[in-house]
C-alpha cells in the first residue's frame, strides 16, 4: 500500500511539473495579419470563430484565435480587418492556436 501511494504521489508530481514547464515555455508573440470569421468569411463550420491569416513569405499561415483578456469581445463577423494580436501560440491537433490577450486594429 505504501509503495502504491508513493508511486501515485510521484506521478502527480511529474504531471504538475510538466504542466508548469509547458506554461512557462509558452512564448508571448505579436502577429500581424487579417482577422476574419471562419464561419461567415471562410464558410467553415456552423458557428462563428476568429481566424488570423498571417502572410509568411509567399504563403498564408492560419491561426485559430481564442479571445481572452482585453481581446475578449472583439470578434470580427461579416468581413475582415487588419490587426496586430499579442498572445501565445500553441499547436493542437495540427492547428496553430493563438490565445489572444490584446488586439489592435491597424489603420491602412
């Protein structure tokens, strides 16, 4: 029984430590591109969600955007706008996920 409890405690420590490291390794980035609605502008899915298209060289890189903090409530629907977004980027299920904390519109 004591060995089992020790193993469980060790597993919990490893899980907590790797979660801490993952959060610490999330790097703050600022990306510029076109923010648009995946449902309304790109005709994807059955509900609205934000997508940032960033020009890298001669191709567009897509970031699915999660709005948090000061960026919450700045969803773009029916159109697109040029923006600068600050947040963290992660890869999940083969997609770039940008968790946005700040959005600034870029005036052309």
